C-alpha cells in the first residue's frame, strides 16, 4: 500500500532549556553553573506532521504507550541539538497499536495487524502520539489475548529485564539473584523472569506499599529485604540467605552514588555501592542501569578480590544496532508468548489519556508500584 500523505497529529514532547539567573553581586567571576539552570516542561504539540513511511517501515496508530522518565543524557548522545539553549525530547517509546499502512518492501506485516515494539531513540518520535512510523523489525505482532495496555506497559521493562538476566548476567538455574527495587515495573518483571529460570530471588522494598506488593507474589519471593529503616540490612540479609557465600547476580535498579549510609533519593533509601559489592559471591556479576556509576579504588579492589564483573545495562542498544535485529525479535516474541500464556503479568498502576500525559509525567516519580500507561 502506498504511503499515506502527511497530516497533522498530536504528540507529547519535553522541552528542555537552560534558564539564566542573574549572577550575585559578590561573585568576582561568572561561572556557567552560577547562572544557568535546566528547565523542563512537558507539552502537547498539536501541529506535528505524521512522518511519511519508507519502503521498509510501517505506520502505526498508537493505542497505548508506557510512560517512563526520559533518558535525558542518552537522547542528547544520539540526537545532539543544534540549539545550545533549548532541546525538544520525545516522551514515551514503548508502544502498541494497529498498522495503518506498510512500505512496499515490508513482507511480514500488513495493514490491520496489531503490533507492539520500542521506538529507537535516534528516531526522534514520541510514543505519546496518535501515530508513529517504525521499521518492520522494530515491532512484533501482539497476541489477541494481550491487551494494548498490557503490551505497552510491559514491553520496555521486559526487554530490560530479559537483557540483564539472560544476555549480560548469564543467569543459570540454581543460582541466587538479587533484584534491587523489586516493586518497580522493571523489577517486578525481572523477578518473574528470574523465577521462571529456576533461581532463588532476593529483592528489596523501600516502603510499606512496596513490601505489601512483593509479599503478594505467587509463587512467593525467596526473601524480601526491608530497606525502610536502614540500607545496611542488605549485606547482612544476603549473606544470611546464602550461608555466607553471597549472591551470583545483582540487578541494580537503584544504587547510591554517595558513601553515606541511608542516602535518601526521592524518599527512598538506597544501598551503598560497597554494600552491593559485598553481597556478590566469588565470580558474581553486577548488572547496573546507571550510566555514570563511579567505582573508587576500594570498590574496584573488592571487585577484583571477588573476581567479579560489572555489566552496564542499556536496553535501547538492541534497537540502535541493526546487526542485532534477529536476537531482538526473538526477545520480543518470547515476551509476547509469556504475556499470552499469563506466565508474565505486568503491574499496571493506572492509565491516562493523551491529554493527561503532561500532568502524569510531572508526578511519575511518586508512583512507587506499577506502571502508568497512556491509552487511547
């Protein structure tokens, strides 16, 4: 089918700008940090043009999009702005919807198919839109038994957890896995995938709400570490649960960069890096999603003594590398199969309409348990 002609649609974007503040009178020299602050504002652009599809792409009418905090630094890396004072970033990349038209070279999909996928960061398209254009191999067909909201609310976190456990962590049956911040959307999916792999799962809870959610898991989690009072409970609990050997794999979804016991970020107590490393067994693997993780010499020496390794988790690397398209398609298909047979269950906190996305993004950090999804 030939590409549709461009027309206007609504899309949500994040405008990030540098706002100048007048320097203090006592300042002898003007420093950049003294007079520039980052200002971020979510807004709806009603005049966005629908991109024209190419020969190997498809036009998807978006039915649902999972909301996540934009990876500011990553977007700047792949899409550098020509304006030093203002940048427009897309909002949402985990989408599900209906194919409206296909390019002439597309062979595996056709108009009317329901699909789910992740928008690559270098496309510059917002998932919180009425339409998106994706490559044929960026998406897979959505099973009819899986709703649009479930598919979009799970796909990004599932790819992240799948990559961490199976590709970076090389998880094996019989091992012990520690998932930090297990009540988060990615954490809960990681716990379910780890349980399917036949491992013992330990996880952390940083509030009463998170603790109650994790206690409701069936089958039950191996051990839940209560971090509401002190972060030092992590090391003692892990060593106790593993008879002093330590855990084989740590999936880090929240770690303190500061050497302060009980460091609080967004009302959440985070463990120290030293405590995390101390939990590792000999030959253990620490998978972190923190791009600016800093290991001082003492941390590095402890990792060396344990013959441990650190893996950096970036789930978007799959869609940034065309050479990995086959593996990426396998991951997406396997996730959809697990969703269809209900062995994988996403935790959806609530849904919002497109008009409510800007307000939902402002309060996204207050949602401790579950995923917020835009549904149309």
